[in-house]
C-alpha cells in the first residue's frame, strides 16, 4: 500500500502520515456500509436522532483539541478556529430539530375508498467527499441529514485534513453508532473515481472545485445515482449609496480575508456606488493593513498561510496580471513578514482600477485578494454581478429592504444576502447555480435530496 502525508502550511512539517486503503479494503467498507444501512433504515427515527445527538455532544466536547488540529492541518489562526466547531454544532442541532417533521409522510387530501401517501425512503449508501478549507462545516451539511434520513455514510476527506474524518468516526463510535453506518476511507483520486462508478454508492455529496465536480459527473455517468455538487464561487458584493458604510466595510473585508480568503462563499469582488467609492476603498485598505500575518498557532495571528505555496502563488499571478493591465494594488506585500513568492504566506491585497478582462475579477481566487469597482447604480451593479460563470452567494448593502429584494430577484445566485455575507443559515437551503453546482443541503429541503419518494396507493373499497 502507498501512503500520503499531511504537510502543515504553517511550517512545512509533517502533521500525520497515513496509508491509502487498497481496493479490497474499500470494497469491504462499501459492503459493510450497504448491509448496515438496511438495519439502520428500519430503526425508528427517534432512535437515530438520539445516536446522532450523542455523537454531536461527543464531538463538541473536544472543541479545543479539534481546533488545534484544524490550525495545524490547514493553517487557519487558532484564535478563530473554534468558531468552526460552533458552526458544526449549530447546523447539526438544527437538522436534528427539524428531522422528524422534514421526513414525515406526505398525505394528499382524503379520497373515499383509498389510502394514499408519499413515503420518504433513504437512498442507501451516501458517499461524502469533503474539502480541507472548512473540513467540518462542509461535511456536516451532508453527513447529518443523510444519517437521520436512514442512509449509511462513507466519508472521504481531503488528504490535507485526514484527522477530521478520524475525529468524526471517533465521535460516532462513542455515541454507539452501529458498525458500518458511518465509516471513513483514506483513498487516492483514482480510487475515488472508482468508488463513484462502482455501483456500490447511491448518492455522492461533493464539495470542491469545478474540475472535481466534472470528475464526479463523469464517474457517475450511467449509474443513475444522485449527486450534490457544491463547487466554485466568485461571490460579489454591492455597496449602494445608502449603505451603512461602517458595517459594509467591515463585513466585506471580513468576507474577503477571513480564512485567508479560502471560503466557498467568501467575497471576491465588490461593486461600490461612485458616491461612496473612495470611503469604501480607504476603509477596506485600513482593515487589510491591520491584519497580522503569521503562524496560525500563535496567539494574535489574524491571517494564516494559505493551504500551500502553489495556491498562494496562483493568487499572486492573478494580482500581477491585473496590475500589469492597469489595476492599482493598495497594499504593500513587503510590509508583511513571511509574504513572498514561493511561500504559503500571502499578504491581503486590495485592487482598484480593475475590470472584467482581468482574471482576478472573473476567475476564482480562493485567497486574500479583493477587487473593487465603481458603479453608476443598481443596473450596472446587477449586470456586473451576473457577469460570472459562478453563482453561489451574492450580497447588497443598503438600508432599503424593497430595493434589496428587487435587486436580489435579478441576481443569479443560490443565496442572496442583505447587509451580511459569508454565512450559512441552517434553516435556509444551501445551493448554487451555474458553475457553483447543483443540489441542496441544509433546511427541510436538504432532506429531500437524501431521500426518494415512494408512493402508496391503497384501495380499500370496491
């Protein structure tokens, strides 16, 4: 068997080394998952809920240790990493709260002589492929509703965050989860494709790149299984003339730079009404310059490294292409220790003089850079926000609720925010359009993607 190493972006040290599972081990895992699911699905939902709730309790009880592991594995500052465990708990407990009502049978209006209902049946084995940037927040969206709906789950986590899969497994074991209902596998990309196309999984929940989503679709082709794909983003913000500027500036800057810009729904481009453009640029730049770039394990660090040096250099290339085409870079990278070409440490950057001929305004950056453009008004902002291959989230900053709704109805996006961004409300559907993917997690609608309808048409009189 071959092995892989998780390399910390903080100092290039080896966090952990694990062996890839071979084909026979994977097949045994899938076989166990399938047989265990049949028994799990017959368990009353109240009992399934108790086990999942105990697992959540066991997981959040280790918040401090888990936060340390996240920081070391993927580089987020330790001071803020516990918030991911808080978010995990919020989403998990909300899904527990609504599970019974979301999975209840649908009963049409009474019809004499007949009993009719639509029953929600579990799909079978759900294969969850989770990324490294928010290793728990992304995974929980699929894992918890899948289990509550009566499916079994096989989790494949990123090689950058293997300990996350193992932590979740330990929590479910402690909760008394029956053997085989929740499992993880450490496997290569090639083996991942084989699993999807094997005919032994019934649904694939994937969070990752557009290229990764295309791989999932190719591998699942002809298998007639469901797929949920949360892919890339280039999420825009629009700051209107009537916005509360301090809130807008602070929120947009946080949406752009938090987690070193490595957020699925982070803000990557901003359109600002010309009357407040200078104030917004000055405010965002002040916040960017105040960040402390450094070792994520050290107290006080507000901006950690990107996941690897090649990812940081990709963003640097976008910035160089933009400035070479006339954009203005407002932040001196050299003012930040560690930030240099070939390093995973990258200073935050604010660009003006940008347009949509530049990669930084159209291509997903997934790093701490933001381009800001001046606009004449709503119509131009809407046109620019829609000028994208992506559509995960978008937001407007305004004190006019009616205008926010009107603009939101015209913007092509999965989630529309007013006066906030970069947040998943577990009571709302999490979905994307265009190259940001398809399918849905969270909310009562998310449960529909983890089940299939089965109609009962029973004649009692003749």
